[in-house]
C-alpha cells in the first residue's frame, strides 16, 4: 500500500509544461523518444542498472528496458 502511494505521489508531481507533439509541426519520433527516455530515467532512479535494465540474470539485451518503455510511450503519443 505504501509503495503504491509513493508511486502515485511521484506521478502527481509530474506536470506537463509543454506538449511533446504539436499537431501542426513535423513529427520527430527520435526527439520525442529522447525526451521520454530522460523522463523514464529520472522516474526509475535506482531501480535500474547503469545500462537501463532491471537487474536480472541472463544475457544483457541490446535494447534496454527503459528504451522499450520510452519507445512505446513515444509511439502511443504520436497522432495518426
């Protein structure tokens, strides 16, 4: 319960000051991805290792966990 409250507190402090995508401008998926990746790194903090992966046994993937999350969010944010 306490962990859930902490997560809600973190998300409640995030404020969107500027939209990542403007309808009337050319869409740059990589720029949006880079912005979201920085946000994900700030939120994840010490939950991930230096390469951006959740610590686990096995082979280290080339595309980190945080990059997968950021790319998914960037693709969802892009209009049709």
